C-alpha cells in the first residue's frame, strides 16, 4: 500500500484575506505529522524539548530554538517523551 502524501496547509485554512499574518501559541504534546505549507512559517520554542524533522533530517529543539520554513520545506515536530513543546508560530 503506498504511503499517504504529507498534508498541505493552505493559505485559506490559516489566513484572512484582509491580513495575511497570524500568530498562534500552541502546546504540542503529541507528534505533529509530516506536512508542508504554501506559506512561510516562523516558530519560536518557549518551553519543552523534542526533535524537528526538516526535509528528512532531525534537529534538536529546546527553549529558545527558532526556525523559519519556506513553502518548499517538509517538516514534523516530535516532542520528547513527557515533554510539551510550547511554541509561537
């Protein structure tokens, strides 16, 4: 059975046409599955630890981590066991 393609997050799902900027605070307790966006995403980690899988490579996440994603990037977030990633997107 072929693997399901990664979800694509669209502008229509996240932005209002009158103002194309949104700020979210999120608490991530479970892995965020592989996905990509048709917009840029800037993320700041406020608390917690985990792994950011970006285009197939894993990078550690912790308080103060900051990353910028382009519409060409595929990524997923995996909090460490027992950790909650508190982030601003």
